[in-house]
C-alpha cells in the first residue's frame, strides 16, 4: 500500500515497536504502543479524583501519578504537567507540538527494554478496574452531516421529492448540539418524552414517550487548540487543531424530530443524551490510516478555502466502524449481540480538516475541548446503514434479529454498542474501544 | 391597573422606597432601589479581577468587596459569599431563595436612612468608570423563536406558500446556538465571510463577505438552578429556575443563512457573534411587570405540560424594547441615532416559563448560567419589526434614514444599540441598560 503524501509518520509509528506491557503486543487487545489514546479515569468503586490516563495493552498508565515523578524534559514535561486535572482540556490547549512530544516520550518509556519500566509499572491500572468520565469539558458541541449516503437516505423520508438539498455538495452542513447532555459510554439512556408528530398532516400532536427511538453511528472529533473570535483556521493549518477522534452515538427521537425540526433544525430530538467512547485516539496515532480525499468528478469540487494538498493527499481516514445491538431477550438467552451497522469513516463526503476550516470561516472561535460529531457514517450498502431509520426505511420494514425478535426502532432494554478500529496489513491494530448505552423506560 | 394573580410582590417592590444613593431616585437613570440588577465588572483601564456588582443609581456596588465585610446573615450571607468569582454562576446555582434573600438584604442596606450607608459608600464604583465582561460562563445557549409575528414575517421570505409552519402553535421552537462567540455590549462585530446563497436556484454559491448582515432584537434569559439529566422541570416550578433577563442581539448573516440552513437550521449565519447587555435584571425585580398569558381563542391552547395557573395569570412580561442605529455618517454629523424597532416582550406567543419546561421535557439537563434567547421580538406593526430583513422586506425596500442615507442591511461602521425598560404608572422605571455593537469590515 503506497503511503499517501499527507501523512506525517515518525518514530512512534514504527510497526516493529513492542512494549514491555505484555498485552500491548496482542492484536486482539488493540492498544499497542503505536496507539496511546487518552481518557479520563479512576478506579471503580473509589472516590479517587478522575485523572488523565493513556491506554497500553489491557492497562492504563496514570498520567497524574506519572507527572508527579517529573520523568520527562522539554515540551513533553510541559504536556505531562497539564495532565493532572479532571479533564484533558489543559493538554488540548497546549497544541500539537506538545501532544507529539508527550506521545514520543511515552512511546520511548513504554518500549520493550526501556529503562523507565520499573518506574512505570506501579502506575499501571488494569482497564477492567477503570471507571471513565467525559474526557474533556466540552464548551460547544457541533454535529455535522458528512455522509452523503445518510443525507440522501434520511432526506428521502422527509423530502421524497428532493432528498439531497442543493447546498449539500458545497457546504459541510452542521448544526449546534447540546453539550450538557453528553455522556460517556456506560450511561443508561432514558427514553425521552415529548410532542410527537401527528399521524396526519392536519392532525394534532400527541404527548408521550418517543415511539421511534434511534441510534446514529458517528465519530466524535475533539478540538485541541482553538482560534480567537474573528479569525479563521486556514485549511493548511486545520489538522494541527485536531486533538483526536472517538466514537459517538447521537441518540435520536424521530417522532419528536420530524415534528419539531422545521425551520430551525433538530432540538429536543437529540438533546436528551449523546454518548461518546472514553478513549480519544489522537490524530497523530491515525496518521498511518490516512487515505486520499476523493469525490466523483461530476460533483462540484470544494471551494478553494476548503482544499489543500494535505486534504487531497490524505484528507480521509480509514476507520472501520460497527454498531451492535443486544436486547433484554438476547442477554437472557446469552446470545451474542447482532451487528446492525458495518461501515467506515471513508464514506465521508467532507474531510475532518474541512469541517474545522468551515466552522471558523465566519470568524467563529473554537476552544480546546470543543467536540464535533461527523454525522451518521452510513455507506451505500444496506449493511452500512447507520441508523434504525435507514434500516427500517422509516419504520416501514422490521429487521429480523437472529434470536427471533424484530425491531423497527429501539425498545426499552436495548443496548447499542459502537466499536471502531484501524486495521491494515503490516501495522498493529488500533481499537477505539466502545461507546455503549442501554435504553431505560420513559418516566412520565 | 389590577395586579395579575401570578406576581409575588414583597417588601423590595414597595414603590415608595428610596435610596441614599442620590441618582437611584431619578427615573431618568433607571436603576432604582426596586431594581438591583447584576453584572460582572471592573474599573476601566485597570487589571483588576472582574467581579460581581449590583447597579444602584449611576453607581455599582462591588459585591466582592462587600462580601469581605460579611455584613449579612443566613441565606443572604451565603449568596453574597458566592459573589466573589469572575462570573455569576456560583450565585445562580444557589437557587431563588438565596437570590431573594440577597436582594432583600441589599434593598435594606441601600435604603435612605440605612445604618450601613457609611460602610457601603466606599464600595461604590461609578458606572461611567466600569468595564463589563460576560455575566456568566454560558455552558449552553439556546435560541427560541417566540414572536409569531417574526416567525410569520421571516417565513414569508423563505416559504411564501407556508410562512407559518404547522408546528409553530404547538411547539416553542428553538435550536442550539453557539456559546463561545457570545460577547458583552461594546465588542465590535467583524462582518463574517462565507458561502453566500446563489443568485439563481441552480447557480453556484459565491464566497466572500456577507452582503446581508442583520441584527435581531431579542431578550436573553439566564437560567439559575438547573435540573439533573433525565428529569423535567414542571411548569409550576419553571419560574424558580429563571435567574433573570438581559438584552440580546442575535447578529445574522442572511445570505449565509438562506444557503446553509436546510435541513439542520442556522449555523455559521449566527455563530460569529451574539451580543448581550451586561446587566441581568432578576426575575424577582420583574414581578411587578407580569401580565397575563393570552392567545387567540381560535388557536390551539398549549398542551397541559405547558400550562399552569401561574402562566395563565402572569406568564408574560411587559418590557419595552428598542433598537437604534447610528452610522459613520450620522456620528460624524452628530445626529442622534434613529430608532429601527420599537416593540415589547408582550408580543411573545410563548411564556418564558414554558420555554424552560419545554427544554427539559425530554430530560435535557439545564445548568446554572445557561442562556436562552427569546428570538426576535417583532410585533405586527411596521415599527415593531425587529430585524432589517423584516424592515426591508428581504432587501427589496430601502429604509430612508433621517440624515439622508438609506439601508437594506447593515453597512460597515453601523452601530446597533438595543435598549429595554419596564415602565408603569406609580412604579419607578427599570432600565435594562444597553447591548451595543459596531460592524467592522470583513477581513479576507
């Protein structure tokens, strides 16, 4: 596989590196020394302060504890010193040179044969013992809509005559989301209540629990350094502002959404909960998985402010994404979850760096810890549909589950688990962990 | 004027009270002892920490300095102790009993003949010497759309066949806004740049400075105490969660908006800047200005979750609102600004308490310091139009300005100043101060 021009590989990406943490070298585990994602964690069942950690194998290295040893110099030391709070915002604010220096220092310290092994071993916490919190304090959360397949499939149900609007191929469409109700994997999700779309166009709305509760398989993008209000982030600089990626489930109440969304967009249909995975996979770790930006030649090409050599050469990422469903019945019967969605971030119509630049083109200021959602990453094939709304064609067609039940939308007790991974020949597998949430009955 | 049933008047609302701060008793000034709004301020040209203050006459009482004197007892003491930071969030989080206790203690301390006068006099800062910052750290900002006249006027331009959508009379329509770009009165506003709506339906968008820059005369609502995720704020409790109101200018780039807003709502058309006034007028101060909720009998009445005796008896507020324009030319000629909009919050179709309850009906959590915008408060008369888009009928008809210029939208150098006041016979006038911003040329 030829290397795309826009990757920035360095010592930390050497596929032959191994770690003294044994399970780091196991491809099944998915947290090799080439990976090193960040989370905020503490030990379960304790009242410890939450603190930053980095995954290595089946362990977490406690960065707050490591910081107290002052083991690094220069930018790595500054970056590590920013890893003592209850969120990653301070680290995010430092910028990509500091993130990279810390990554290199951690890579060297965790390598097989590293002199620091004895010093670091006591700072490891088993992932099985960890409890996670939100990795960052999110000031603003923006949800985009970058799969043209999702936009078309969803659009068909609301506007059969014009599923894809004229702006889609020009504008990376996005809207502001709700920050306060972001939760980390494992939080239960209460079925929302609200005004539901009338059964007939002239009918009155009903009030009650959502009957068309859905998931949306997305990725989250954490912004590292921001920009002052009134300035723009040029497309050539956009990558430097991206701290990393996670999984994101944009839970959606379709019957609330279709009633409320005109003319100002989705609101209560989305704001009851949005679940993310605890691990933020850094942009630097994803460099080996860049792929060129591509778009049909018959489509309008992005306006100049959204294009660069870096976008052209490696604007997209190859990240395999799945959504799995278990139900009360399947768990009781101890049947494995079924895969609802099997897709890839390569289905994007817009590059993530283009989202950063577009978001700031009007002078809007981004801040460290801001979160973007990509929008549902559906592909064109049926198994790539990233929502029940697409799978059931707006509730018209039930999905048969392997254990005998059927679903058009989510029922109480249903659990959705998003997973992601980067896989390519000759390189260790990188896991995104998971973003999981179970539906609890509505409270009236 | 008969007293509506839902007001909660107390000692602090006695119209006969006067203050030992001389200008507090001058109706022209608009900050009487019945008022006592909150801001975050410091003295201009200093590097002092910003801190909470309360307006009285032409002065500000420095609450951080007052807190160090520990002059109050009980809930007033607790509330005052929360007034030492650089935002009002800590005070907001305490709840309405504490806000009310602090208001009563301040009212007593500032009254003519108060024993505390000598102690408080050194803590006054003249408003002419003050610099303001954002009164709260806003976690999430939600913009509503509660004037049916604005919804209809704006709707006509985008959907001439169906200006008012079927959901409008059922759902208090709102959308998530951008928190990071909220600014306080006095900040200049850079003309935004972006993709502009094509001239013809099949045309390509252009890229450049917004040509249809607009203001929107709104009010802001600061949430005090929030609610845990998964719970709702019942309509009977909603008022208790409202800390206070301010002025809000939702600057809007119409040519960006009309290109980007389908299907997910306004985004970059709004996110470059939103200006608020520095003073938050507490809900308690506004009690004497409540007026009954009203709606044409032929319209659907609000669903039960949105109605209460309190809404019925006093759900609306009588707040007089204006927007004024000055230009480079008018200021050079020393001509007074011209009034673009002269309206009132009584044009609302939804009560503010209904917005609180609706926002949380799905379990969405509000947090102290969250901000709502009401949406443009246009009334049915031409002089009540709250945007240039309504005044110029979408840019079709120029407004003649008294000094010889004309305008369809905002030009560089134009300054919009929002003002608000509560006025009724036999009660001192309450001023909202102002929310002002001047347009600077785009930076390309």
